[in-house]
């Protein structure tokens, strides 16, 4: 038998805040992804100025980290635009 009780769902949105709780969770997730991308980009310098370190051109720094940063910004935009 179907539930015919039409009680309204508990509002998860605080009238004092511009976004719902889920939006803030998505914002934190996007911030974490951006932060992870910047951490993966860090490093790769040489200990001595006389030698060149090719580690700064690794796949992690050149490809993976920028994809994570851009992906994190996309998550941030989604978190702001999504209505709950």
C-alpha cells in the first residue's frame, strides 16, 4: 500500500544562509580537489642551481594536477549553481 501521508519534508535549508547544506558540502569537496591539485603541482626544484632537474616535467605535474584543479573549479561552479 502506498504512503499517502503528504507531510512536508524537513527543510535542510537555513533561511539565514544563501545556500543549502548540500551546497556547502560540494563547495568543501571542490576546495579539497583544487588543493590536492596544487599539492601535486608543488615541488620539482633542483637542490643545486648548476644542475637541471627533469622531475618538474613529470606526468603528475604537467597533466594530472592541472586536470584536478580545473575539475575542482567545475565542482565549485556546480556547488554554487545547483538548487536543492
